[in-house]
């Protein structure tokens, strides 16, 4: 858990109390109340400085996300946002937020820093075309860590990607880890948290959002119309987060991986 003394030292203000928050399985997150009554969120981990830069990039794109207050070492302190239940207005707000995020374009595919989900590396070095990036930086990021049968199927699929994915889609700014747990619905709309940003095909974020939940119908109404062929590409993009979960959390996610592979004929 983030240490109250470290939080207080970073902010120059004593901490009156801390409460653990849901931070997933790969980070520690707390809500801290300062002695002057302010409430902030503190997150600790080895990559928080990179995450802070990603949050800044999303904010610059006009996507709502918590403001970073301070970062030092393995500790980041952010604005606290009051969470509410998701509803039609919230899903519509998320659709608008993603439209703004994805409208921010990079010079190519990738990011200027690598990232990681715990032991699962996320290489982000640029590639000249999108199928190459998705193959080399995502599906084949760590084949030695996958079960042999799965690794072979993924490798054969990766070789087919030039025929299955657009070669040069607009390099949209992606959240990179977009599931419902990384969206905070607030009175003001919807805010994005816990990014793993890079530039790539905008459909990637939508694919993951639909893999681990059922977004409200108002999301689609507020987002840009889908590109032709998105249905065939969705399982190709859902395969990556399924592989990450297989790597991190074990065989319980093998069925999800195999379903994605079966769907695309791999």
C-alpha cells in the first residue's frame, strides 16, 4: 500500500487517513485525505512516471482523466474523482471521450516508451505499418511465455495479418487497456484511468471494451460510425488482451484465447 508518510512528503501536507481502492492486480492505489480536508488518489508502482506522461497526453487530446498532481520515484498522486453508477448519459459521454482521444494522431504506430503489465512486457518501438506492429509488438511480444500449442497458432496468425488488417490506418491515440474497470463514471460524464497508451488503430480500444463487458448502447451512438469490416477485425484485436490475461492469470483464460483464434480461423 502507498505509504502515508511518502504521500505527505510528496505533497508537503500530512495525511490524515488512507483507504485502499481497487487498483487491479498489478498496482497499489489508495484514497488519501489530507489534514486540510483535500482528498487525492495515490498510486505506487515502478511505472507510474510513464503512466503520468500518458495521462498528460490523454488530457492534451481533450479526453477526461484525473489530473496528475505530483510524481516522484514509484509514487504518483492524482486528482480524486467521485464515481457514480454508469447510465445512458455516462456511456454517451464515454463515446464522446473516446472520439476526442482517437482524433489525436501520432506520427506512426507505437509509443516513445515501452510499458508492461507486471511481468508481461509491452514493447512499443515503432513499426512502418500497422499489421507489422500488431504482429511483432503485440501478438509475438513474448511467444516463449505462452503454451506451445497457443504460441504456434498465434505465430501462424501473425504471418497472415497483412491480409487481415489495414496497412496504414490513422495512428490514433489509444488508451491501450480499455475495459470497464478503467472507466470512472462521474457526474460530469466519464473519465479514463490506468492507461497503457500508444498510437494505433482506434478499433483496438473498442474491441477490448467489448471483450470484458457489455458497454451501453449509447456509447455507439456517441462515437464515430464503425469502419467497414470491423466485425472481422474485432477478434484479432481481442486476442491481445486475452493473451495478456492468459500470461498473467493462467489457464482460466485459455478458453478466451482459443475462442479468438477459432473465430479468425487460426
